[in-house]
């Protein structure tokens, strides 16, 4: 286990210290056996997070006789899937305008509908597997924290209306917002119904058990050091006599007809994919359970997932046991796309998040924070997730969720399962299928660009908060990060 302890307080199992969610998952976190010698399966999956596990489950649901192996470096749920902000959201990080510009209006609408449906599908599919993931569909509250955020609120509402999704976005004035959640200095909010708060630890650990019940094998503590594409000799000749794709590990090769790369931000560590994703750290602080008086002071009975319109993303949720989770981006990008367990903690960013929470809710001044952790999320160059399968090489992958992977990974798993089993469906027709984002720039340009955008966004947020100056959308940083 390479993770540094990232939570305060004691936990019975050191693996639980990766995040509150794993600590609270109620599952035995002892690692499953690693790969030991060569393995031969139909489908080999790198990564035991939501993407790898939903893909394994969906494949086994479609073809129960398939031999499916998941190869995980640490334990299932060690990555972003076991650490996130608990938003199972039907929103993507890429706007409908941009989707329509690139793929056409109908495709943009189809994406939106598929994402909305996916929120309910996560609830349905996890319940069908007997997983209690604490699913509560209270929607999203996007709060304008002052007049400077109102233009962004209005632009978002207008975009929903323009694409015919007006009923999926309700504008709340200050009084209506107060009736749901009392946020200091708020000017108004949007309520988007297509989002649920989940317990990601219970979901990801439950999915791993479900995959095993359906006959899949999960190997843990097995790092994949590289992968090889397969070759098909002639069209229609099958894989007989051809090279099969494989995952290489220090304790044996895993050969398969299809290899699925489902490591999200960590895929940037593999040389072949190094410039496909930018690992950006998102960090989280968590309070102790609130008292009844504290809940009465702030409201929040609807269990909505909450965010503001800041350019430097912030996100809040209520845990099933009554704590407030406050997360935000803001931690610096590390030169060379480095990922290191030490980066899961950045005291300056964690301290800022603690201060921000009290600014949102002054009634919580003096509250104790019990946990702090973080992790990398994967940003593609064009902000567009990609679900791909190339029959010629036998390589499939789903990645690039830009911090919106809790629901999207389920859509990815269903799409990959359709693609791998040769089914054409409404899902495989979405523009994510076989989309390829262009590579990020080589260093040092990548670091210079990422830090410029990060620092500029923070400066624009400060100007909005202190001087009430709304971002115009025309600054270089905003244009570089348009999504
Ligand atoms: C702090 C934080 C907050 C977030 N909040 C939200 C949120 O509220 N809502 C939302 O929708 N999304 C959120 N996200 C993003 C979301 O969690 C991810 O998009 C999603 O979990 C990705 O799932 P995944 O299975 O693709 O990747 P991961 O969950 O990262 O899983 C990848 C797995 O692959 C393993 N692995 C990597 N490399 C190798 C290798 N070489 N060999 C073997 N195994 C390997 C890793 O150990 C890991 O377990 C957040 C992310 C972070 C970091």
C-alpha cells in the first residue's frame, strides 16, 4: 500500500485511511490475492474503480460465461472512486453549447438525456445487486454566492432553456434558496433535479463483491507496468494465430481477447497514454456529524449536492451520517503529470477549504473537522470523456471524466460492454464512442499552461468575491479552459 495516511484520527485498517468513504464502507478491506503466474481470460481490465467494475459487471450481465479479470494496483476503490465528493450527477463538465458546436444539437441533447437517465440507472443497477449505496436524489443546488455569480447562473439557466431542458433547471430566488439551504451572502440558485448523493465507498466496494458473485476475478496489489495491443491477422479471421492484447504485471502477464484500460488519472503514468490525461488534484475536508441545532441553522433537508459558480470548482454534500463534505480544486498541478500519495494532502488547500466552509455557513464556526484527503482526477485536453474499443487491437478504454465520473463511469461501463460484445445501441451512438482527445502539450509547456490557468482562475474568483467583478468569459485563461 503506497498511500500516506490522509485522515486524522485512528482507523482500524490502514487502507481505510485513504478516505472517510473507505473507512465507513463497512467492508473488509484486506487485499484480495495478486496475480500469481500467467492468467488467460476473455477480458482483462486495468483498474478496480467504478469504470473497471461497472464494465466487468455489465459484461457479465450480458454474457455470464465470459472470463473477466480486474487487475488493481492497490485495492478496489483506492482511486477517485473511493475518494470523491459523492455527487452522482447527470451533468457533465462540458457545456451543451460546446457539445452542439462539436457534435451537433441532437447529439448534445442525446448526451444530456443519457446522463440524466444514468443517475437513475446507478440507483437501479446497484439496488439490483443488493448494494446499499445511500442513494438520495435531492438534485443539485448551484448557488450564486453574490451578485458577481448571477451572470453565470443566468447563462446556465438560459442554456437549459435553449436546448429544451427547461424543466431540468429551476431558478430559485434568495428566499426560495433560504427555504432549502441558508448560505451566507447568496443571491439566488439553480436547482437541477438530476443528481443524487451516494456513499461512494459502499458503492465501489459493493460493486467489487457483485462482480465476484457473477464469476469475475479481482486481483489486488498487482500493478500493471505496461500493456500491449493485439493484432488481428485478416479481417474476419478472429484472433486465432494473432497476437492477443495483454497487461504486464511483475507477477505474471494477463492475456485476453480484450484489454480494458480503466485507470482514469493514473493512466497518465503509462508511457503510451502519458499525454492523454492531465492529473488534477481535488481535495476534500469533512466535518464531524452536525448537531440537530446546526442542521436547523443551515437547513439542507433535501440532501442536495451543492456548488457555487466559482471558476475554481467547489462542491459540497451531506454524508449519510450527517457530516458536511466540502471539496475544491485549487491544489497545484505537478510538473510532468506526477501523481504521488503525498499530493493527496496539501495543507494550504485543506486549510482554505475549512475556511471556505465556515464562510458559507457562519453558524458552523468552531465545528471540528475530522477528515481531510484528496486524489487525482483525469482531464482530457478537450474536456470530453471517451469510451473506446478497437477490435483490431483488442484495446478498450473509458476515461476523461474531468471530475464527473460517478455517474459517467456507469454509462461508460454499459457502453464498453455493448461495444466489446458487438452490440450497437443508443449508447454506442453517443459522441463519447471512440472519441479521441488530442494530447496535452509536452513539458514544460503543459506545466506553464496548467499553472497559468489555475492561478488566473483563482485571481478571477478573488476579484468576483472582493470587488463584485463578474468574470467576462473573454480573458485568456477562460478562453483556454472553455468547456
Ligand atoms: C477528490 C475527488 C472528488 C471527486 N468528486 C466527484 C463527484 O462528487 N462526482 C463525480 O461525478 N466525480 C467526482 N470525482 C471524479 C470521480 O471520482 C472519478 O471520475 C471516477 O471515480 C473515476 O473512476 P475510475 O474507475 O475511472 O477511476 P479510479 O476510481 O481512479 O480507479 C482507477 C483504479 O485503477 C487503479 N490503477 C491505476 N493505475 C494502475 C496500474 N498501473 N495497475 C493497476 N491498477 C491501477 C487505481 O489504483 C484505481 O483504483 C472526484 C474525484 C476526486 C479525486
